C-alpha cells in the first residue's frame, strides 16, 4: 500500500508518473510543500506534450510502480481543496527522471531548494531523449484553433487545385520557389469559393496569409509577402483585389448594424435584459462586459474566468469592477509588452441600479453556487432549469459556446429588431 502523508494523501515524489483528471499524462518535476500562503502542496508538472504546468491547484491520479502492486489500481492525489473524483485506471509505468536546465531551477520557479535534494546532471541519454520532445505538438497546441482551422482549410483547397487542375501532386513545401511562384500566380488568378463565386478582396489576402503561415511551420525559408521570389504572386494578389473591388466586392453587405442606446432601451423594455430571471441577468452581465471591457467575439467571453473580474473601491470609496484580461485575440501573449496600460473598469451607477455594472455583478455573484466562485472557474455558467427546487439560479457548468454566440441575435429577434448578417 502506498505511503500516506499527514493529510491521508499518497506521498508523491519528483519523477512520479501521473495523469490529470482531464486525461493528460505527465510527471512530477518539482514539489513545493504547503506553507503559510497555501494550505496544500504545489506541484510543477511536465506533460508528455512538453507543456509545463506551474499553477498551484491540480488534481491527478498517481500511476503506482511498487513491485507486486496490482497494475489496475491507482491512487488519487490532489494539490487543492477540490473534491476527490474516481481514480482513472491505467497501466503501470516506470518513474521518469526530469532534469532541470540552468534556467529552470527550483529557485527560478519559485520553489524551495532542499539541501538534501541534488539536481541530477544531464546525461547523454537525457540529451538523446530531447530529440523526442514534441516541439511541433507544443507549438500547435498554443495556436488559436480558429486560425489553425482556416490555415488547414485554405492550404487543403490549394493542394486540391494544384493536383486536379495543374497535375501537381507535391506538397507546396516540396516545390522550389521559382516553380511555386508560377503555380500560385495561376491559382490566385482563378481561385473561387466552393459555390464557384468570387471571394471578397479581404478573403484573398487571408488565403495568402494562410499559405505563409503553413510555409513557416514547414521551415520553407521563403514567404510570399516578403521574399523576392514571390514578387509576381503579390502583384497578382493586388491586381485581383482591385478587380474584385471594381466588381462591387468588399463593400461588406452583410455587416451587422451597430447597437444604439435606443436599441438597448428596447431590449430592457421587452424583458430581454434585466434582473428578473437567470437568463436576463446572464445576458445583461454579458452585454455590460462587452460594452465596458471591450470584449471581442464569443471566444474572449468563453475564455473569461471568474477571477478575471474584481470588485474594487477607489480612494473616494466609489465602487467599480476591474477586468484583468489574460489571453485575447488582440493580445495573445506572444508579445509581453502588448498589455493594457490601465485595466478596463466599469464604475457603479447607483442612480440607475438596473443598468449598473457593479450591482449586476454583485447579484450575479450572489446567485452563483458558492463552490463555483474560484479564480479559475468559468465566468459564464449555465442557468438552473428548475429554480423551484433550488434558490440558486445557476449551476456548476459553463455556458456553451453556441449559446454565448447567439445572445445578441436571440435578443434582437425577440425584441423585434433584425440585425443584419445574423
């Protein structure tokens, strides 16, 4: 039986193989014992993909490696106050030894250095294992999924065109620049969408960017936008965009109307916004976040965490809520300097409590389950379908991305206003 600590949890050592409850597999790389700041142990975990987890709270299953132990038995370890879930079943795996580089010492990671623990030197076997490090998988994991989806779609369309129309069966990264330049000129002169219609001028530019992203991932060494070998391609793209503009493309006929103060008044008067029930309160908080925090699109709303918004007071005791954004479409994190100088704030309006961002935030918080108000919990959570059995309006479940994306359309249609492009 595994040795237990004073809290009744299995003792975990550096190098132990674990699997997160979400299914990702990895190993313990460093441990910081609980202290005054945290009431639980903190772990640094390196996943098989190479991604390193450094946040304090993780729940995982430990893969036993004790001789004679049943391979189907696992023990559950948690580094937080989260409830223990059922253990996962997995085969026995041997311990892995992870070596820290000079820039990844325990002290540099904010973890204590124990005198009786020596950091192992990197051996030749360790260096060989670095060849198997999934660099491509790690990079791909961090790319915006919508960007990756568009890149794959545009490049696949190009490959099909080259194969079916020009009898070119090679992948574009295998074609020399001089020949690829000619093929791409032909492609951009004749490219059409799946319905056989001309693209919008901006879509042509988007296809070019997709090809550049793809070639960059393949270490092609040349880019359409900057390499002299593809000067003709860029000339063709510019001429194509001018031609499409003359034909009336690019005027954004499906552009949605901007919502006005009059429209918002109508949404309140028709009961689409307000605080009378869980749905209207959720939509109201969503709209106030959009207006005051400058949220762009459904992805930024979906990625919001409860800890991203804080209730504060200024020196004159005026209340406001402050948004501390993490990763967004315009600030993905690749440039550390690309951050807001001042976090966006929404000030209380006591004279109009129905539309007060602070009052709505407080009410939304009071109606959430207390156990679902942790920093990393989703900001938008699902409504309780049967409020008669519970005084809580919401349940411990995030709102689906499709529902978030349809808030404005549904409100507009219910209020009798049609938004173009929806």
